[in-house]
C-alpha cells in the first residue's frame, strides 16, 4: 500500500526503509548504472535485474536514484493512486514543451486531467467507436487495396510503416473528424515525423545531461524540424475543426468527435480546457493512436507467422466468420474470439509499453520504502506476465490460454495490464482492439502470408523508441483465390 509519509528531521521515516537500503546492481560513481546497458534495451536490463534482485530494488541513472517495482500487484496499487499521489514524469513534460510541443491528457494532472478525461472517454466509448465503424471499415479496405497491390507486384511490405498509415488514418477520422488517407498516398507521411519525435523525446528523457542545450547536432535539428512538422499538422486539424463548427452551428450542440468537443469546451471557458489543451490532445491522440496499436499489430503478425498452428486456427476462424471485408460488422469482429486471444497473447509477450515511469507528487511511501516528492518510480510491467507462477509455459505463444473460462484466464488480464490500470487506464483501448482485429481479419481473410522477415532471419529484435518496436519487419503476401 502507498500512503503519504511525513519525514523526520533526520530525513528518515519511522518504520520505513530508505531507498539506499534496497538491493540493486553494482553502480559507478556519478554514472550509476549508465553505461552498463544499451539505452534501446533498457527494458530488458530492468527485467534482468528484477530476476536477480527481486521485485523491489534501486538503480541510478547518473546521480538520480530510482525505485524499481516489478510485482504486478504493487504496480497496480501505484496505478490506482494516480493522479492524486503519482503523476507522469515532469521531465517528459519539460522536454516536450522545450521542443515546441504541447501536452494534453497524457501529461495533464489534477482538475485539468479530470475535465479532459471526461471528454476523451466519451469520444472513445464503445458506442462512439461503433458509430464510427463504417468509416473505419473504409480505412481497412484501403489497407487491403494497398496490400493487394504489393502482393500482385511481388513487393516486400514495410510492415510497421503500413500499419502506422492505417492507425493514423483511423485515429484522424474518429478523434479529429478529418480524412487524411495516408494509405493511398506515396507522399512523405506524417508518421515519419511522429516516429522521429517519439524516438528523440525518449532519448532526451533518458539522457543524464541535457547536451542539446549546449551542442545541437544534426539529429537534434532533424528532431526539431519533425516536431515543427507535427505541430503544423496539428494546427491544420484544429483549423479544419473550427471551419466545420463555423459552417454548421448545429454541431456545437452535439460535437461528433473529440476535437470539436474540446473546441466548444474551450470557447465556453470550461474549467480544465484551454485552447492549448485542444492542440495538446490532438498531439496526444496522434502519438498514442499511431505508435502503440501499429506496433502491437506488427508483433502479433510476426508471432502468428512464427507459430503456424496458431496462424491456421486464426485464419480458419476469420474465413468462417468474416470472409468478406466489405461485409465486416461490429458483431463479426466481436465474434473473432481466437483472433482477440492472439492479440492478448502478443501483448503479454511483447507489450509495447514494457515499463511505466511515475513521479511522486508528495513525500510518500511505496511498499514500505520512503519516497520523497519528485522521486522516480520505474514500474516493470513484463516481469510477472512472463513468470510461470502466473502463466504456465510463460515463454510460449499460446493464445488459447485467454479462452479458458477459469480464474487463471481472468487473473491473467490483471497481471499483464497491456492498457495500464486504475483511473488512467488507456481511454482508447476499445478502438485499439477493434483496429487490431480489423487489420488482422483483412489480412487473414484475403491473403496467405508467405513471409514475415527480419533483417537477420531470426526472432524480431526488441528496441525501445518510447514504445517497444520490432526491428525491421517486412512482409510478403499472396492473394487468396
């Protein structure tokens, strides 16, 4: 349990351990554990140390001490206590603003978070997502056409790039009411800039020193240019939303999408919603809606291809229940239970967010350890989800484990937490699952997968660029029939 704690004059707290008393890997003066691992593999380093030192230990990023929590029940308790006792990293917010970006719901706290959360949850509710289904089906059909051209041409498909086109087109329509159609365009897509910004922000957040404030390298200039391009796109989405409201005042009474709902709230002066928050939430939806879902899809397709029995069962289910893309319905997607189990199993083994960073908003305690205001807590999310105590044969890709109607299957969802937990659970999870099932269904209904290739022919390597990405996947398809 985490509760607020009042430090004594000596700096300690009665009955609580100091962070320095916890076990942890050997560290160097000033550097801590920096230099002991590749930053793109930081998630694997933390998971390895959790196996050595247990579910509660300390690390140092430079001089910064960090409390690492790897037990899923303890992590769930921390997530339930957001946003009152724990918040997002202030460093993440600082670096985003420094780059000229804007923050929305992802970084909002307190009453501003509560006001924005209501609108975001309403815009991504199951009912709203269902009403958006015809437009989402149109995006799915464009994905099918793109892959059909590649199959006829014998071309290798850049899997993640195509999936990010799909997810950006989907989120732009639902959240912003805007048709961007990157799937049918060969122009330099906004996804490239989104990827560069996410990778650049992650690198700066993890850097012990703000080197870019003294020396700007070519990569820093490219990062700034990409952020400017993203902000220009966001400005375009906002301008289009304003134009729609001006042309049709009736939309103000019942805004049909998140962007217009926030514009109306900002004009009314609703608490917690400003003009800047509007742009911030467009930015949040773009980044979150593009990267996480696309990478989950890429991991799922990769794992299915490497496990032919699971691929055959998923394909048979899709071809029995949803054989024609044009006839896809919400009911047909809901009926694809094994396909959803494949996605859940991929999220267990290859979570795009294998860890989560929190910051203590007050002097408090975490699992009996005193944590000062501003203290950093690193939640390892994949430790227990690949532990045999919670999942038999934990390293195996076994989607059927999610279909069992027993307590073990139900508890698995509490252990893995692919969408987080507590009050700040991902508001877009319904849309994400529907997008995943649509993309997988269109693939398995219409194509045979001839190959999902990695650069070295082995299992896809994991690399952290804000989210956990598979490295360099390309796909080869053959049209069915």
